[in-house]
């Protein structure tokens, strides 16, 4: 009887110990969208070297981050290789839901010129590299930095870098008339059936 009672107590203590170790863990509370966005901005600020403001477009920085390092290929428009105007076109389509032209000179025809010191996040930057006409385009990120597909691949550079400073032509902001026209031409993303 002592052995039976000892076995019963031992079994009971094992079950109690197991129950205590299997305590339910409650998942941490979900972060509010504002907090998630703030964390994303802090992350992109650190890895991209751009001070993101409260008005920064996280979607823009996520897109750039996802493409950084993609090889350059003249005429390319995929992850296997992309050129500057295709990168700009893809960014505007995915981030701003706007379809812009494919060539850097044609894109320039869609913008109103902006001085370098008036550039805002999402504006375009144009360069005349070894040419009399516009030969390169990128997207301004703020803090003097811009993203573009260079001959070294998709990268973030500074407008104050000697090379880019020397060939900088103008900044540009998509004209409101083109924005309205492009928005009207865009298919409705929520069609009623």
C-alpha cells in the first residue's frame, strides 16, 4: 500500500510540474500601425542613411530597399537587370500608382523643374552625364540622397558626391496636369460588379 500511495503521489507531482511548465504564454500585443511605421522609418533611416520625417513615405523606402543591388542593364526592366528610367517607371507605378514615360528625356517632359535646394521626397533628379541632353534619372529620397539604377546597379548616392554634383542638371516634380491625366487613365482598382 505504501508503494501504491508513493506511486500515486509521485505521478501527481509529475503531472502538477508538467502543468506548471506548460503555462500558456500570451503573445505580445500587436503593434499599432503608427508604431510599426515608426519602426520601419527608423530602420530605413539607419540602413539608407536618410533621415526620415513623420511625413516620409515608407512604401517608397521599402521599394528602394528591395531593389538595392539589382544589376544594371541598359534597356532592362526586371530584377535580372534594370536601367535608370525603367527603375523610375517601376517605382512610380508601385509606390505612387502612376504610369510615367519610359525614357529619362520623356520623363523630364512630364515635370516642372525644381531647384536642388527645393527638392522633396519622391521628386525626380535628372543628369546630363557626358551628354548635352538628359541621360540619367533618379528619385530624390531627402537629405541630399537619391536612388537610381547606375552602372553599378540600383544604389543610393548623394547629390553632393563629386561625380553626381558635376553632372546634375535639374530636379523635377511631376506636373499636376500629368498626375490628373495619369490618375484618370489608371484602371479603377475596385471595380463594382
